[in-house]
C-alpha cells in the first residue's frame, strides 16, 4: 500500500512542508523508520532522535516545528495534535486481514437467522434461531451466537466469542477473541446457608462503535439490562457485572472489575486493575488511576487515586507493622494534644 504525502496531508488536514509526491508505505517510530516511512513526534523529549531517523516525513504539532526544522531536513506535516494525526494515518496502512464475504460450509446457521449482505461467517460458527446480523459484518471461526441476539452492520467478531441469547450489539463494533457477552450475573439469595439462584432475565445492550477486548466478560442484567453506550472502549480481561451502565466514550483498561448496578458516566477513563464496588454512581469526566479501590460514589469530575507505590520488601514489612499500630498511635496523639491544650489554658 502506498500513499503520497499530499494524500496523507489532505486526509489529516495538515500543513505540508516538503515533497507532496513523495510515496509512503508505512508508519513507524523514529528509531525504526526507513526511507519510505512516516513517523511522528507527540512529545518534545523525542526531538533529540530526529537527527538519526531515516523517516522521510514527520508529523508534528505547530509548537515544536521550529525546533524540528533545525535538526531535520525531511518533509514535515504540521497538525494541532500529532498523536491523533498518527492514529488516523495508521488507519490508512492497517494490514489487518479482511476476509471476502462468504458463509463457511462448516458453520451452523439456523434457517430463521437473518443474515445481511456481504457478511463473512467462518468455520465452526454457530448461529441460533432468530439471530440478526447486519450488512458487512465479520464473524470469525468458533464464535457462538445464541437465540434472538442482534448484531449490527460493519461489526467484527473475532474467534471463539460467546454472545448469549437476546444480546444486542450496535453498528461498527469490534469484539476480540474469547470475550463473553451476556453470561449470567452473580445473583443469589441465601436460604439457611444454601444459595438460591436468581434468574438473570435482563440482557446486554451495546451501542455503536464499541470495542471490547479479549477475555472480557459482560454479565447480563438481573431484571434490567446491562448497558454499554456508544463509543466505549474496553481493554482485555475486564469484568462488568449485571446491571452496570457505562456512558458514551468512556475508556477502561485491563483487569478492571466493576460490581453490579454501578453507573459510570460519559468521557471517563479508568486505568488498569481498578476495583469498583456495586450500586455506585460515577459522574461524567472522571479519571481513575491504576489499582484504585472505589468504595463510594464520585460526584465531581476530576482525577482520583488510592493505594501506595511499591517499596522494597524490607520497607514494606516495616510499613505493614506501622499500619497496624496506627490506631494506638492516633489515640496517643489525641491524648497528647488534649494535654498540650490543657497546659496552654
């Protein structure tokens, strides 16, 4: 695949300084670039690398252009946000294979299923009764789609995904391998020490342009639905429990767990290994840093953190001992403060 710098500049609405007809074949980092590749600088700390790069062109923001031109003689594409421009250019050179539309003879497709135009269904896919699949979607090998599920147009479902009955997925969604959508929520009542299962009769409703990572599990609702809104991106190994709602364009990193009936707002970012207990509300525009434990609702936008940074094992053992002594130390401090106040009087 080849694109000229002029074509790339038009695609990302960039100001081009250099050779418009120069052909580009790849997007690569500065230290891996070659004479037909384009690179980018999204952080000024990488400017020192430009003197050794072989990239024929570099994408950069306006504020760093003067510094770059002092050390680089190749073409420059000037944009407001270099990282965003890089992402868009990378799409032009995406090498992800796209299979030709067909239904494998090794797939099992119910006669009552409604399959759209230009759909690919791979080997050993199982599509149950009354499933609907939109135009131009790709369903890869080993995926199981249960009764009455609906998948929109332009979706890509990678291998061995399990989509339970009644799940609804919007347009242009990506679901990576081994994800499970619509499994039962963890709902039980206790009867004298024995667990009585609560049927999970809700579903999972997923909006448009959602991406779900490998091995992520999203539980169906107990009574109401679990809802993932438009534009949400979920990393690998995330657990979303029953009746959770996630607002538009929220991003969640790997190994995060969200307990049941919690509501997360729009445009939030949740880093890796965050734990969020159930029945909470997190407002729009919240950023939660890695390994944070969220045990109460968040009502104001902003950044939130908990936990401690790592120490040597020896120092951690000392800190653990002191942590157990905190209550006694607090009581002693409170008593000393009272004595000091009495002396002042």
